[in-house]
C-alpha cells in the first residue's frame, strides 16, 4: 500500500474513530441533558408540592389566627355585656325608692342575724334612718325571737350602704361589696342564660 493509501486509511480510521467518539459524547451529553431535565422536573414537582404544603399550612395558620382574633373579640364583647349588665343592676339599686332601698339593706342585716351592733353609715345616712332601723330590728326579731339592739352612727367616708360592727367583727354591707358578692354568685348563671 502506498503512503497515500496509508494516509487515506489512517484518515478514514481517524474520521470513523472521531465519529464514534463524537457520537459517544453526544449520547452522553444527551443522557446528561435528559437526566438534568428529569432532575429539574422532579425538583420542580417536589418544590411545587412543598409550596403547596406550605401554602396550605399558611392558610391554616391564617384561618386559626382569624378564629383566635374573632374568639377574643367575642369574649371581650361578652365581658363588656356582663359589665354593662352589672352597671345597670347598680343603677337600678341606686335608683330604688328610699323605702325599697332601705328594705334591701334591712333584709341584708336580717340575713346576718346579729342581735346587737353599730350600723355605720356614710352617704346613705339620709335614706337609712330610724324607719330602716325599725324594719331591720323587726326582721331580726322574727328570726331570733328577741329584739336586737342596733345603733346608727354616721361616719366619714364615701360609701353607699352600711357596715355592721359587732365587737371586733365588721360586716361589709356596702353597695360595692353587695354588688361584688351578687356578681360572684350570679355570673355563672347569667353566662349560661346569655351565651
């Protein structure tokens, strides 16, 4: 074979070998590109699912937060309603006729049932006078069978209602105390009725 034939043969073998190598690299490049596309699609799907899950969690958090805020507003509204109710009760008691107002405190004294003591008055000294004292004594004597001995005493202060002192014990029958006690006793019942 001549040199030209050998060169041609080497050239043909080199071209065939180069074609084979190029085809091999193209196949590998295509495989890498396909693997990358598959990986990209898989990651996009995974990210899309993660975004969906995060979006669902975010929506759930938003809904839970809105519920919490709504429940807090409802609770505040209920508490405001209760407060307004007890303000109205106080207003009602403060605006009772003098006779009914005196009867209320006479009945409270009768519930305690002490046979003697000092009745301390402040702002209500004009309303809770001798008629009140007689009514209270009559109520206690019905219960005990013996007429009690109470003394009315005006004291400095700015309270409505009375204090009853007997020995070292002082019973708080002021309007504030009575309303506080009333609120404590009736709040569960009122809550059930209103809500």
